[in-house]
């Protein structure tokens, strides 16, 4: 019995879910680690400013540095200094603390809008592919109409209709994003729909919603998740653009797009007012894209992210067996193409190149 | 009254190339507790025939004619929703060829079993789980308490097929359709699965329809055999009778083409040619283009089923009483040793 249990314990590593495996593989991809770090920093900033703003009434940030809402007219457009590392804006407010506070809106917009697009896209794409026929036609034509209009214009139309507010901004960008997700989900669902386990579920008498959300959606969700991380950046840029144009976040809530817009008029005399919020948008978007790229590589079964360590081990073992004189010749042969013989050489070489960069 | 009575079932596929008569007027009956084998080459329409029973034919296919009576109920009249609620799973269940692809890879075997049990019987989660463990035990999965929480890819091929059978049994169906149940398994596992089928057939008192091209499977488990060729059933008989006395030239050829351990390569007699397309089947008898003993009448007359009153039906003009040639002369063809058809049945 004990040996039996030992055998079962031995196999336990296989039971890890795909999510855990994916996260563990992240460590082999330096770019996505950097992305993860950038986003982590952003999340810390956002969580801090949310707690500080709503529970402590900006007490901590004021104690630490300055109140992001406090105006100081004599000190307007102060250049970066020890007191104000990123300078002050046209009302004399400290830019550093406003950037920290601005992370909250940027991140929330990213997460909530992408969440709306994700759920909406998965449901519409899944239903469309599964039911097919007229349902598919109707839904896909509607989606294509949405897709045909540039996202920013569409979001501006929504904001003009609903009125400018943070919640409408979420909704507008959520709806704008749905088509892309719906199409990814639909194409996945179309191939999964005809798998035998779906047919088996049908034959077991399961209802259609169970088949759709238990059999089809979970098996096709991975590409949609990648789509989500990759589009997070563009949603944040889009939201900043809307705020820049005056449709988005309303003052005095600190927002990077708004700050960029406010700094634009004084760009020649006070570059720091627009520069630092712009930098933050850049860094954030880059962080999400780096993470998204890494996730895509990990989830793509055709590329491997791990460096081929087993080869090194074999090499060591072989080296030990090898007579000393022949080691060099062996090394040359082996380094030349460690895995190319089996046709996976190109991917491995790419991967190693990626690791070094 | 028989459990299942199929009469003149016709399933056609309406493709741009023309109408494919995949199943073209088949009849068979199945008694409760009986097992029927449907054999034939790839493309003979076996799978389409059983999918028609479950109402699983999708566009561009359609059941155009015929009747399927299950316990006296006409299945072709039922709506999709009625089929789902009342027939699939709890009256008729199916076991597929490739169990790996018939199990959802993202859920544990137990979770899938529990889902099916709950949906069809309305038991609670805990009851359904207990039942699932019981079922896994019944189909011979060792350590069901542990194994229930594993994913399909952690099961071996044979265990996956056993899990599929457990799923089919989950709601006490009266009929199990096994679509090539052992084709994807290696021979040692095949025997175990076939034993399991016989065992559950007895224990759960179900009827089983085996769809297969493997005459060995039929021999192992079937009470009766129906041979299909290009959408039609050409011969039906109890299996011993069929092996001892195959009447239709196609059945004879099929038995001759079986590879046995002691046959030399010359002793195997494959059927010449391939099956014609279902879009434009040959006129008259559909086998006539490959039939070694075809004669003129075969291209003019569609052979009816000749029933000599012994439960051995055959659809071949050779058995027409008006036909002067009353004996198929297959084993007198040149270049063959005789008696290999009988030789097969002897072991």
C-alpha cells in the first residue's frame, strides 16, 4: 500500500493546472519578468493610492511628500528640484504625487475595460460559434460594424452619449474591445465545437449552456487571455488619449492623460509637466506588452522558453566518460548544433538569442 | 416488442457534389439484452447509421426517411430538446473509438462523470460523486477514490476507454452504442475491454450495438451480425451462422480477407478495388462492381432481402428462387486454395 501511495505521490507534479505551469515558466523569459516587475510596481502604487485616497483622505501621501490636490499658485511651473523631484504644474501641484495617484485610474481602466471586453467577447464569440447559422451571422455582422469604426472615435461617441465620467470610460473602452476578443474566441470555439468530447457531452444529454461553458470555452480560453494582456496597454493609451481630449477623467482626479493634456500648453517653458506622465504611460504599456509577449511564447506549444538544460547535463555526463584528449573535438561537434538534427533547431536558436537580448 | 426497430432508414448528405446516400434503407431489430454487431468497410455508413439513431446528423446531412422505434416511441418525431432530455444519456449512450479525444482535457474524470450523473438523475454533488466512484470501480479502474480526481491524460488508453464506458453507464441506459470501441487500443487491452462490455451487458441488462470493421470483435461479443456495404445491409445472421455459412459474396470476401496468424500472405484474399462513392452508387446491386460472381441481372435489379425463415437474411440475387445459378461460386475462383472461409470458422 505504501508503495502504491508513493507512486501516486510521484505523479502529483502532473496535476498542476496549466495556469501554474505557465506562471512557473515565466522565470525563463527575462522580458516578461521585467514586464511583471513594472506592472507589479504599478499595482503597488495603485493599491497604495486607493487606500490612501478613500480610507485615509490622502494623509499618508501628504505626510510623505505632498497632497496631490493642494494648489500653491506662487510655486507654479517649478522645475524639478529636491522639494519637487518632478516639478510642479500650472497650479503649483507636485507632479510626483499626482503621477502616483494617477496610476490608480490607469490601472483600473485597464483591468475593468479589459474585463468587460473579455467577458463580452468570450460569451459572444462562444455563442456565435456554437449555435452557428443565423445567430452567428447576426452577431458577427454586428461585431464587424463595431470593428469597422476606429476605437478612439467609437469611444468618443460613447462618451459623448453617456457623458464624461470614469465609469462611462470603463464601459466605452470595454465595448470597443469586444470585437477582437469575440473573434479570437469564435475561431477557437469553431475548432473545438467538432471535437469528440463535445459530441460525447451532447450524447450524455448535457444542456447546451453546460456544453458551451464547460466543454468549449475552457478549452479555448488561452489565446483570449493572451489577447487580454496584449490589449491592456492599448486600452490604457486609449483611455489616456480620451482624457487628453477632455472626454475622460474629470478634474481634480489625477490622471496621466489629463496631465499630459494640461502640460501641452506649457511644453516650451516647463517640459516636465507633460514629460513625466508621458513616460509613465510609456513604461506601463511597455510592461503589459512585455508580459503579454512572454505569455504568448509560453502558451504557444511551438516555441519553448526553457533553455535546453538537459543537453548540458548530458554533455557533462558524456564529458566525464570522454578520454581527455578528445574533449575539444567533441565540444565543437556538439556546440555546432545541439538540437538541430531533430528539426527543432531553429526554435531553440531563436530562443537562446531571445534570452541573451 | 423489440427494444429497437429500425425500418427503411435513409440518411442522405446534400453536398455540392451531389446527394450522398450514406445510409440507404436499412432495417434491423434489437431485442432487450441482445448485442448486435454492425460490420463493414470504412465508408459503408455504419457510423452514420448509429448517429442517425441518436439524432446526431448535422448539416448538410438529414434523415430523409424511415422509422426508428425505441421501446415503441418514434425517435424521428422527437425534437432536439426531447432527445436530449429523454433519450441521450439516460436511454441510449455511446462509447467512442478514441477515448482520449472523447474526454474533456481540462476537467478531471470525476468532475465529468459527476456532471453527467447530476444532469440526468438530479442527484446532489455528494451522491453523484459516490455513484461515480462506484461506476469507476465497476468498470475496473483500480483505486477509484484516488483516480477519480485525475485528469484524462493521466489515464492509460485502456483506462480512458473504461472511464468512457463508466460515463456511458452513468444513467443506466437501455442501449449502449459502441462505435469502434477497441480500434484505438492494443490487442491485450482490447480483450479486457471486450470482457468488460460482456460483463456490464449482463450486470446492467443493457443491449449493445457494436460498430466495427474488426470481425474478431464481432466474434467475441455479438449475438447477431449485420454486414453493411455502401449504405445497405447485405446480410444479417446470428454470428455462428454467419461464420459457418456466409451467403452474400461480400460477406464471403470479407471473411476471406481476414488476416489470421497461420495464413500466409498468399492465403489472404483482399477484396479487389475500393468502395464506390455514395454520390453515384452502382445501379442494381451496389456490390456488383467488385463482386466476383456478378451477372447481368445484378445491374438491373436491386436485390430484396431473401429470408429463408432461419433468421439469416441476405440481399443477393443469387438466392432468388427464379435464379438459375443457385450457388455462389466464390471458392472455385482460380488461384485460390479452397475452404479458407470454413477454415476461419473452425478455430
